[in-house]
């Protein structure tokens, strides 16, 4: 009896597992089928209004489109970088127009709100749509419905459609510049250090800055080093200058920094071999190599499957300075002189230092500020004896006496080139403005 009963239970279990598997498989097939592009019009023209704004609000005022990007790393999709309300936005559709036949396809979008939302109601979001297999659409519109009038929808160019050869080795993504930013001297020093270390492009998501800072940015734009992405996020949402939610009625943290970083990754996916995600007051300083190119070549040889390299942040407080490199005419320029701040705070017990990254953008799907959320390949923590982040800012351990700080003059290895290059920029920008 027991044997027969055991067989019956086993047979029942097999039936249940088989049935569950079939139902699950059918569900996923239906889900994929529901997201497949469907023709809704033929013989039409793309009549929507093409928009070039960095941030575009849809009619629901709960969805904000930054930019769509072609992404064929897993399947042929358009990945739209956006910002949505994590609860209110339930359904979105991509409207593709295929020319020259004029067929309009609609795909149901997968709405993927990034996990690092830090409890704000709005967060960085991937709006992902399968593309039609028999055409390569150049533009897409995003709508809450699979029905409607395309004439009324804004159209966005799908970037990264054509493969390109890398135009630069390193691009630094700085997000976001806000609060009437006026740390002019330190900004110039950072950009000149980036260039010494091997950077060819610095991308800045700019909300606002001082008039003097505008003059400096204009110089770097004309030089070809800086590219500005306008970032008027406070025209659409109530923004917080903090990264965590304070129950204060704000909608999104730190001026939408995470969204800007993700857009910068995709914007440079086919243009730059590496993308550096950091702030304007942070410099990744190599200790064993003269520049980033030789450092990254070495790191990649040691870690061939890695697409994300994490560097540890160390605070060099502005409140502690040395009289060395006290250059008199620099004192008239707003901002810190990093050459005078060479004492770093010691590690705190039971506190993990945050990290910033140099990434291979083609291996990253979603990023946060201090780590990637989704990527192909591995992430590796770069040892402190190879490189560290020089972060000149207000102290985190303000009560420490000077003797407890660690004197670290690594930055001084670059002092001659840095001083010469900074003087050149000041003479053509700030000092001209002060005459």
C-alpha cells in the first residue's frame, strides 16, 4: 500500500510540476507576444513634431523622456532613458514609423524603474520596446495608449543606430552642475588634470552655474574638451539637493543625477572606449602608472572579463592646507586650489568608503552613482596602491587634528604641467573677465 501510495504521490507531483511549467511557459510566451510590434497604420507619414529638448514631459506629466537609444546586445530594442513616477505610470507604448513605406508599428513597453530610487516618488527608468524586425526606425514616439493621433506626439531620434569607431579613449561624465556652481579654480584644475591623465571629452549635465563659470565653460567648449547637455530638470519636477528622500515634497534626488549618468553612458556607448563616472571635485589618481591609458591597459590584462572598475574615494579636506603652491594671482579666482590640500582623512572604522567608476559602456545596462546595477561581465575593486580618488571637499571628520591626517602628495607629481595649463586657461577666461 505504501509503495502504491508513494507512486501515486510521485505521479501527482510530476503532473503538477509539468502543468506549472507549461502554464509558466505559456505566460512568458504571451507576455513576449504582447510586447511584439504590431502594424496599426499603413501608407502614413511620420508627422509628429521632432523634439531636441534634453527633457520632454509627456501629457500625463508623470513621464519624462530624455533620449532613446538603439540596443541590440540581447535583442533588437529601443531603450528610452527616462524618468517616471514609480507607482502612477503603469503602461507606455513605443510608436515606430518605418519609412519609406510609411507603416506605423506600436510596441508595448517594458517599464523598468531603476532600483536605486532612494524612496523618491520619481526615478531613473528604462522604457524598453522591441523594434520591428523588417525595418530600422530612426525615430520613436512614446504614448500612454496604443491608439491615437501620431500628429500630436513628440518624436525622438533613436541614437546609436549606426555603429561608429571610437573617437576618444576617455570621456568623463559630470552630473549634475547646479546651485549657481562657482568653484571655478578647482573645476579648471580638475579638467586640466583629466587632460593630463588622458581624457579627451568632458560631458556636463548643466542645470545652472555662475556667470564666471559660464566663461570657463565657453572656453572649454570652443577648445573641444567640454560638451554641455542642458539639464533643466527643476522646470519639470521639485528636485532635492540630497540623494535620499526627506519627506519634504520633493520628487527626485540630487537633481536627477542617476538619470543623467545613465544617459551619459548610452550617449557615449559608441564614441568612447571608457567612460568615467565622477564629480568635478574628484580625480582618479594613479599611483603605479603615469596616466589612465597605461593604468587601464594593465587592469584589463589582469581582469579580462571586467567592464566596471571601482576606485575608492578619499577626502582631502579644504579646511587643511599647506603654504606650498600658494600662487598669488590664483587667490583672486573663486574656488579651492587643490595643490594646497594634500592631507587626507584616515579610513573610519566600520565605514566603507564610497567608490566611483571607470567603465566599458558597452558592458553596462544600468548604473547608479557608486556601482552599476546591471552589467555584462564583472566588477572589480581597484586596490588603493594602484589608484585612489582624490576628493577635495569639506571634511567628513572635521574634529580630527591635523596630526591624525595622512599627508599624501601624489598630486604634486603633476604640478609643473598642471600649473602651466591652469595659467593658460585663467589668462584666457577669468583674468580677462577681471580686467
